C-alpha cells in the first residue's frame, strides 16, 4: 500500500535537511528518507578519523532536528528505487511512498575512476562510518608498529589534493608530530610518513596561486611529503603505484580523489552529466521531468547567470532552502525562480593556526591565523546544533592547548 505525502526528500545531507526545515516551517507535509537516522557533518569527518573531535560532534538525529515541525516526518531506510514518472520511492523493506513532488538529495559516493586496487585497499572518507573505519585502521597500524619495535613506522598516502585531502594529510602529519610521541614513542613518530599525492601539479587546484603556495609550504613544514603531477595507477596492499613508474610504501591509503552521484541518482532514469550528477535547470528541477528536484552532490547546479556552482556544504544548504520555496510555489500555483547563490568562497584548514580562505565572489584572500579563525567560525555556524557547536569548540581548545586525544577510536582496524 502506497503512503502519500506532498513532498518526499531522499537524503539527509545539507541540501535535504535545509529543504525539510523550510518546508516544515511552511506546514507542508514532507517526508525525509535516509539510510541513517542522523545528519552527518561531512566537512569535519577527517577530524573524527584523526581523533580531534568525537562522532557525536558531527552527528545529530533527524528527529531531534525536525522536532518543532509537526508536518515533517522521518523514515530510516535504504532507498532501492525511485520512479520519477510515478513520483514513488521504494525502500529496502518493500514499502512504497508517493508524493506530488520528489526531491533527490541523496549525496554522492567516492569515485575511484576504475583505478585497480582502490576498493580493496583504500579508505574513502565520506561518511561517519568511513571516518571511524579509517581511525580504527590508523590506531591499529600504530599499535602494530609499536609492538614490533623494529624501527619501522606507519606510512600513509592520501590521494587527492583538494580540501579534503589537504585537511586530512595535515591532520595526520600533526598527529605524527605532536600526538604519536605522547601516546606511543618519538621513534615511531620520526619513522612514520604521510604523503599527499595528486595527478594535478599543485594542491587546492581551485584556489589562487598564492593560496596554493601557502598551503604547499605549510603542509611540508608540518611533515607532509608532496608528490604532485603523477596519477595513481594502482593501489596494492603495501604500496601505491604511479603513472611515472614510481611507487610509495603504504600501510594505509586514504582516498580523497573525487566523488560521483550515488546509486539512487544512477538508477532514477534521469540523464546524468559530469560526475554522474544531474544537470539541473536554474530553478533546481530536473530536465524533462515534472515535480522532480535534484540538489547537493547529486546535482550539477548553475546560478541564474549560468555559472557552475561548487560542491560545497554552504551551496547545498542554500539550494535546499531555495528549492523549498520553489516547491511551495508549485503547490500553491505560483512561479518558480532561478537559484540565486550567494558565493561565500572557499576555505581549507592546513593545520594548527594555518588555513587558507578566499571569501566571497571577489575572492578576498586570507592565509594563516586569520584564515584559521575564519575557518573555525564558519564551521561552528554550519554545525547542526548548539550541543555540537559547544562540544566541538571544547575539543578544539583541548587539542590546541594539550595535544590530547580523548576521542581516539579503538577497535579492530578491519
């Protein structure tokens, strides 16, 4: 038996949550379906993996987030099929739901570009489960090296020189520099290594030359070894191979090499574009369809001027709110309007007191402590609840002042 709603939102990322909140405020009958019962703050997952903050700092239950909206409901289930013609969503337990309007905001998954060995040997970093798994693996590798006591270290390769790769590599290097001597030994810290690799010639390819140069310099000061300009051709159990014929030893490979739209979008029947995402209309609707919106990492979005928009959390949030307003217009016989994105720029954390920020459409540039403070401020604001904000601030202060790791993930690295 089908269960009917005015709107169904598939996926509880930044875009999906923003859409549900806006629709809930308007009293529109909306259902969110997600395979998890919580929202996860993806920009800080690397800090969960490196034990700077805890899982509870980056997660919040959907029911807690939507408690004030009586017209909003949540179902925890994996979506197995979406029929964009019939406007139905089917879940893994066999239930089918119908709505006047469907919103596909199911996010993305790691894009391995058919690279041999990645699925078997690499660690993606796109979910809380990914972060915990990577954290377990790093702790396990450090424990094993410490027990062996043979002078061998832990060698980690981070693939992908974008913000996720840069932030992850920087955080791991700082762990080697400050934390490993405290919890394990100075010898283990000195003998371990972290490499950041990418096929492009520099880190943070979307940033200015000044930001790239600063990021590269600070990463290397922190102990990150850069190997840029040669693509990964294979990941093996103990090494990474490159197009130039070289290899790097690796017990752990972190894959931050790109994303593609998830299976929900792939099987929807909608025409896919770059990265498997849907090239949506300026009003965020899917082309050649009626009552279908696609948002966030599932969409290739453009603004009213036709400029391509970035795959950023702030962009997804804005798109979710804008789509909700257009949906209200659809339900009330009004007219949709093109998405007017407010460009807030780009940021990336490099390490303690070091970050790069290019603010606004005019890209006002900051590097160093000022950008570091700006990064902290923006991420505190974006976190989903006051408890999460307070807890993250306490964890950051404790980490900065004491190098302690009270959030170290313990468990079987497999």
